[in-house]
């Protein structure tokens, strides 16, 4: 990994984080329920895209120094890593549990993982179909 | 807070968090059977940080700008959900052992991440010892 890769990850992470913040605001203005819909939609869409692009970029998960290193640093580690968030999901769940919505918190965590996993598989399958 | 300033704070925080995650991926080894320890470490540290920062903001120790940069920016950029789900899907498809490792990875991530937020909130909610100079 070079200094240029670090810059690309930073640039992508910054852009992805701003996009996450922006979409979170838009969803928050329209949906007022307890379910953390903004973070949920962000994480599932990010999972779909990472599945698709990882196959497309031919990213070998064990050898990150091969083909597609630049796109991997900028888009996958940077943009998608910055766009999706694990910490906000856990904070949302802890807040729900503290506000007497423990069942919704558990449902939210399990649904996020199940839907995120299916989205990643679907994204990879979509990219495979196009080859 | 001006919108352009808020965007700048989220960008700078997100870039910092993502670079920290990239460095973790370089220095934290992937465990045997492909267990993604690097992403787990990034996600747990970010969960600790978001709980800590939120509790401090609730106590009005930190202002809105600082809170936005640290939680939405740094913690959000450091943690990742997409690499978490993608690594799980790759493990699941690999083999029977891979599927078991994937299940353990998901369970450990969820439990440790949640506990980290709670611990972060507890630490962030504590009052500081009064400094002898004040």
C-alpha cells in the first residue's frame, strides 16, 4: 500500500460519510417512526453495491495488492466503508433498548444483518450474471 | 451551524476514520479460517467511540460541531457495515467451516459492538475529577 492509496481511502471515506449524512437527513425529514430507517436503507444499499463491485473489480479478498487496487481503495474501502456504518446501527439499537423498545432493537439488528447479507449475495450474483 | 461547515466536518471526520480503518486492515491480521478480525476491531472501537461521544454531547461537554465530526464522521468512517456483510457472504459460500466462522463472526460482532456502545456511554457519562487548578 502506498501513500496514494491512503489518500484515496481518505477521499472516498469523506465522500461516503457526507453521502450517508445527507441521506440520513433526507430520510429523517420524511419518516418519523421509531425504526432507524435511514441507517437501515444506507447499510442495505451499501451491501448490495459492495457485492456487485467486488465481483466486478475482481477483488481477491485475501490479496488486496493485485488487480483493481486503486478502485478497491477508493470505492470499496473508502466510499462504501464511509457510506455504511456499523457503529450508528449499534447506537440506534442501544437507544431503542433504553427507550423501552428492546424488542424493536433486537428486530432491527437481526433484520439489518439478514437483509445486508442477502443484499451482498444478490449484488455478487447480479455481477456474475453480466459476465 | 452553516451547512458548508457541517459538510466539511463530516468529510474530515469520515476521511480520518476511513484511513484509520485502512491502517487497522494492514496491521491487524486475519485469523485462521478467514475470520475478519481487522473489521471486527474497527467496528468495536467505533462503537465504543460513538457511545462515548454521544454521552459527552448529552452532558453538553462537547458542542454540536465536535459531536458531528466525531460520531457521524470519525466513528461512521471507521466502522463499516458493507465489508461486514460482504466478508460474511464470502465465508458462507466458501465451505461448511467457512459458514460456521461466518456465523461466529456475525454473533461476536453484534454482541461486542452493542456492549461497546453501552461501555462507551458509561465512560462518557462519568463526571471528570475536578482538576486542582480550577
